[in-house]
C-alpha cells in the first residue's frame, strides 16, 4: 500500500470486503448515462448542497477510516489527489499507480488524473469533470465526482429481482418496508422525511434495536434521530445527515438519501450472509447435540443394565447350603420369582440397548460423524451387519460417510452370558441340594428309629449279664440259666445286623454332611460301645455257666424248644413291625410299584408265620400240660426266655394292624406318582408342540431376512405382522410355564416323555423375540439409509436383486469372488488386470475393513449410496465460521453470541480452544480445530 500521509505518519490496511462486485449487469451504463448530466443548478440550492456535503463527507470517512485517516473539508482535502487515490484503493480493493510527492500544482493535477483515469477504467463516463477543477477546489465538480464514485462502488452492485442500481435499491427498500404501517417508499426524497422508513429498515433486520410501535408519524425529528443514532451505535453506519436537514427541506436531496440508504443495504446484506452461515452452523450443531443426547441415554441404560447384572451374579453364585428343606425350597421360590418377574424386563432392556446402538450408529454414519464408541465396560453386542462392516480409523484420518461404524467389544453380552451361566448352575445346585436334604432327612429318621429299637432292646441287658445268680442256684436253676443264656446269645446274634445298619447309616449321614452329625455320631458311638460291652459280658457269663454245666441237669426240653423257636420268631415280628413302619421315598411310578410288589410278597408269608406262631404257642401249652399232669410246680415263666405267649400274641396283633396301614400308605403314594406321571405327560404334550414351533419360526425369519420381497416399507410391515403373530403365541408359552410350575411344586425332576425342558423353551423364545426385533431394526436402518441418501425404491430393489442373485448359499453375505461378480454386473471395471484388481482391493477395503472375507448387504448398500450422495463436510463448516468472523482466522465469544442462538453459542464457546496464531487477540477462539473435531478429524 502506498503511503499517502505525511512523511512522519504511515499506515497499512488489508483489501476491503466491499470490492467491485459484478452485480448489476448492463443496467449501470444506462443509469450512469442518465446521471452524466450533472444538475449543477440544484447544487446552487444551499440546503441540498449542505446535505450532499454532510452525506458525501461521512460516506468517504466511513471508508477512509479503514486506512486510518479522514477528511474534514470535501472541497480542500481531495485537491492534492492523495486521499482521493486512497479512497479509491479502499473501496475497490485494488492498487492505483504510485502518487507523486511534489507540492506543485502539476503534481496535484497528475494525482487527480490518476484517480479519474481509474474511475474511467471502471466503465464510468465523466462529463465536465476535470482534474484542474478538483485541484482548484470547485465544490460542484468535487461533489459530482464523489457522487459518481458512490454510484459506481456503492449503488451499481445492488441487484434485486432483476433490477439494479437505483431501481434495485428502491425495490429492496419497498420489499423490506412493505409490512410497516405509515411507510410507503416511492422515491429517495419525500418518502424518507418522516424517518419511519429508516426505522422500518432497521426493525426489519434487527427488531431488538427499535421499538417501532412507539414511533409517531407526526414526530419526524425524533424518528430520524432515533434511526441515525441506532445505526451509528449498533450497525457501524456513520451519521451522514442531521434530522433537521431533512425535516426543514421541502424536498430532501435524493443523492444524499440514496447514499445514506445504500449504507443500510450493504450493512444488512452482510448480516444476511452471516445469518445463512449461522443457519448452517446451527444445523450441524443441532445434529451433534442430538447425537450426544442419544449417546448419554445409551450410557445410562447400559450402566443400569450392567449394575443389575453385577448385583444379580453374586446372588446366583451364592452356594451356601441351608439346613432344612423348607429353607432350600424358599430359595427355589425366590429363584422362580427372579425368572418370572425380574429377568424378563431386563431381557427387553438388553434387546432395546442393541437396537438403540444400531440406530445411533446409523444416524452418525448418515450425518458423516465418527462412530460412537461407548465407555469402557459398557459395550453391547450388535447385529452381524455392523460387526462385519466395521471400520477402524486412526487419529486425524476422516472416515467416509458411507463406511460402517466400528464394532464395539461385547462387554454387556459377556456379562449377560456370565449371568445365564451362573443362573443355570444355581438352579442345578438348588435341585441337587433339595434332593440331598430329602435323603438326609430320610436317613436321619431311619437312624433314630433303629437306634430307639436297639436301645430299648439293650435296656437292662448289662445288669442281667452281670448278675451272679448262678452261684446260689440249684442244679435245675443252673441248667435253666445256661439255656436262657443260649437263647440270649441267639437274640444277640440276631441284633448284630441292626447294629451294623445303624453304623452304616451314621457313616452315610457324615458323608452327606448332615447338619446334626455330631449328635448322630455321639449316639452311634454310645451304641457301639454298649454293643462291645454286651459282647464281652456275654462271653464272660457263658464261661461261668459252662464251668458249672457239668453239675447241672438238662432243663426241660419243651421250655428250651419254646425259647429257641420263640426268640427268632419274636425277632422276625420286630423286624416286620420295623419294616412296616419304615419311611419310604420314591420319584417314579415304577419305584412305588416295586414297593407294592415287595409288600405283597411279605403278606404272602403271613399264613406260614401264623402257623409258626401257633406251633410255638402249642409248645408252651404242651409244657404246661406235662407240668400239670406230673404235678410239677413251675415258677410261672419260662426260665429260658422272656418272650411269653402274651408278647408273641401282642406283637402278632400289632403286625396285623400295621399291614393295612402300610397298604393305605403305599396306595396313597401310588396315586401321587400317577398324578406326577400325568403332569409329566401333560407338560411333554405341550412342550413337544411349542418347541418345534419356535424352531420353525426361527427358520422362517432366516428365510424372510434373505428374500425381502417388495418395498422396504412392505418388508417392514410384513415383519411387524410376523412379530405380532409371534407375540400372539405367548399364551401357549404361559400355559407351558403354568404346567412347569405344577411340576416344580410336585418336586418332579425328570421327564422321559420329552427332550424339551422349560429352560430350552425359554431360551428359544428369547432368541426368537430378539431375532425378529433385530431383523426389523435392520430394515428400519435400510429405510434411514435410503431416505438420507436419496436412493429410489427401484435402486434399492435393484441392489437387493443383485445382492441376492450372487448370494448363492443364501447366507446373507457375499464372498470376495461373489462380490466381484456383483460389481461387474453393475458396471464396475474390476476385471483381473492390474488396474481392475487394484480398484477391487480399494472397494473391498471400504466394505470389509476387518478383512473378514464377507460383504454384508448393509455394507453393500452403504457403498452404493456413497457413490451418488454427499453431506456436510468440515471445510464447509470452517467456511461458515469464517463468514461469521469477518474473514478472520479466529472468532470471538461476542461474535458467536451475536450470530448464533444462545444455547448453541455457549456450546461452541465451551468447546473451542484459544486461538494461538500470530494475529491472535485476547479472547480469540480457534473455530478450525473445533470444526474438524465435529467430523472426527482431530480431538475436540
């Protein structure tokens, strides 16, 4: 820039944005021709000349201040040509020839001529205006020259609805002020006297600056001063006229008014560009804010689901056994509530989380944003199309809009699998623990019964064995004692089996970790110690009796025979009573029928036992008959045994009473097992229908997802109808749940009539619901892709037909050779030459970035749609910010708050980094790095 100031003053400035635009076309020549005839007579009107001097001076200073200077007297300050050349450089943005520095008249004339030559070079015809007149300070010529400059550089470029220059400016004023009462702009003099037109222009573009309804048409001075002051303060338009200059003149100067109004036009036309740029930024920021809200919703839902899984798994992994069946059954009931009430909603949440993730990734892809990667530990499994088509980008490398989003690790899915594994193990543990406790209760009761019988039998036996009655007994008494002892030994041997059974049961209770094992062991040890003592005492007494046996006579054979036969029979009756009262536990109809058969065999032995009883009683009667017939005095009891006929008859009656009770108990259990068998068959009948139905529906969904006939909307409608038919089948599953509940309550643990368990049915049902939901979501994402990319239905059908044609195995994905054949059919040159192979490898890197060897239909659609569509880019957003910043490399918070809505302005301010360039000023913000970060090209 040439130095036009004094030798001790210098300045520099950049090119002005005013420029010498191309608007207006050929109309300027005609209009300028009209203005060539300068109305010099009008300039003789002092009022008009005063208005032009003020207006033209203010107009010139509004541009000269950009170069750091101004004029005071329009006649004098342009005489040397220096500031005139400077003014032309500022408003044109071009460099004029170097001015001459001399103070002589010839130097000044040369400088003015350079300025006039520049004006002429812009197509302006100067009439009767010469350099000498300007140098001489001719006011009329100077004002005429300035008006010519204003016409060329401030008014010529105005173009509104195919009109330009003065007509275009007038039409613009009429359009902008049309809605306002008391405003009717028909010219550039009388129409502006009341000041309402100036206020209307400001209010139309900046309504917050003017309270238009409070203005009065009968107060023009106030109106004009209000408009001029607001324009100077808020719009950077200098005050070019005084209100009194306009009001006190019958007809204001047209050129002054046009000059003033053109400044309003240029001020507001820049605002319109800024508004357009702001709208673009608002659109981009709105998309970004919506996506951030979706990401926050995903994070919250994922956190809640993971927290529930983390709380539930320790409960399912708790394997601390309870002491009683009732406590374990309560645990089982809690587990049923968990399966019926607590888990199903979480299954739906997990499915919804996957759908939300896929939808968010689709929206990010369609808006040319980076893929969403959830926080560590909050990943969810996604559909196959997302996994196979995922792309991973390095820092700073933009991802094409059509590429699929990166596939996140399956953190939530892994947690869910851990939950189901713990759930399966927990149910198996509960059932095994209940079986163990049932077995333990049965064994413990059996131990108590046998121990009580044995303890009752041993009661007094030690005292009897220790008694030394043989020392004072007669020979007959000794013989009796010996026989009695033999009978006792026989009885003792008969009880050996019971003692072994008691010890075996105690051992089994210990092995099964019975909670009261300490008391069982104490009692068993006491019985064993007592048994050992009885054996030792028996042996000692026998030796003592045998020592004197030679001195004794044989005891009455009948008594002896009675004792020998009565003892085992008595033992048999005790065993029979024990068996008849023994508890039993069965789980199948076959087991109870086996017990009934064994009981029937026992009943078949009762006649023989009755005959044995009568034979034993006959021996006793015969002994009494012989004693009576031989007048033998008996002591009243058999010396060889304590088992009297009364005891035998009493126990026999007891056996007779226990047999029908046993019959009744077995029949009740048989009825129960028959009912259980009915429940098994009922459940199997329903399960054998529901299970195959679920498998069939899974296969049908697989076929539908491949065939996809009709439009995407038809496919979506068909899939939703199919989903409703599946939901309508839910009552059959509920019926099966009710039947399974009855089986669980009956403690039925196996079912030979079906291979389906309730767990299999539940898992199949959950997979069916998840599969149909995912298929529907894939079609919805295809609709989003089609609508966002502008793909026609015919194109979509053509893509699907081409894809299905080459998908020979109907697996939903194409191999490399299949995909290459598909591309060739669509017109792509990917033959086996070097160039075609390189192009095919490039395309494969886009549709299969993970090198899985498969191309999904979604990846295929993304690739095809990318070929014909485009979206906003980071460069476009940077260009928009540059407009708002006034062509600067940075932007300030004040500029953002002025041009953008409050929430989005604060959003930008909070995220923009400070600008670090050499031209930085305090508060400068870097909008370039912010814009690239929106599209994932750098870190925000």
